[in-house]
C-alpha cells in the first residue's frame, strides 16, 4: 500500500533518513521497520558510462528543443540515416 505524506509530516519523516539505512519507528508503542527502496535503474545508469552519456545527451537535446517523434525516428532508420 502506498501512502503519501505532505508538509510537516513529510519533513519529519525525511529527517529519519539520512544514511539510506533501515529505520525502526516507534508509533504509540508499536515498532515499524522502514526500509528505503533501492533504485535499481539509477544504479544501472550510474554504473554504465555509455548509458549515462546517452541519457545526458538526450537531456541536452530536449532542453535545446531537439526532439523527434517515434515516426521521425522510424523514418530515419528505414532510410538508413540512423
């Protein structure tokens, strides 16, 4: 189940997580284990230099307005331009 915290509640919750370690929270005498989720995709990007370079280039292209539709890319592939 996913619950969303906002405002002061979210800020308080964030103070418990500075080291990305498991945290036990005591709420009214009951203990809860909070485990941060691992971002496998981000870890893969960080460990693969070529993939990281491609993503950075894509971000630069998007920010400079160079974007292409799927049809544009398919056409370029079919014409042998890519």
